[in-house]
């Protein structure tokens, strides 16, 4: 009886660990393929704040965002 309960708990823990890392891998792959923000969006955002960004500034913002992903 105790052996059965331990096997069920072990199966649940292993399933949770595999599920977590599998979902994490899929999300990273999805975000790499479909980034949530691109250069055009950054340019529109900065223009909306009243400044005309240079290409260098846009690249800097993109590099900062990619560093945290």
C-alpha cells in the first residue's frame, strides 16, 4: 500500500518536471519565432512620445529587450 502511494507520487513529480521543461522549451521556441515586439513597434512608440529615433537607438532598445528574453 505504501509502495503504491510512493509510486504514484513519484510519477506525478516526474510528470510535473517533464511538463515544466517541455512547456518552457516550447515557449522559448515560440517567442524566438514570433517576438512580441519588433523594430517598427519601437519606432512607433518613440514617435508617439514625440521623438524621431535613429536606427542606432532602435537597435539599442532591441538589444536590451533581447538580453532579458
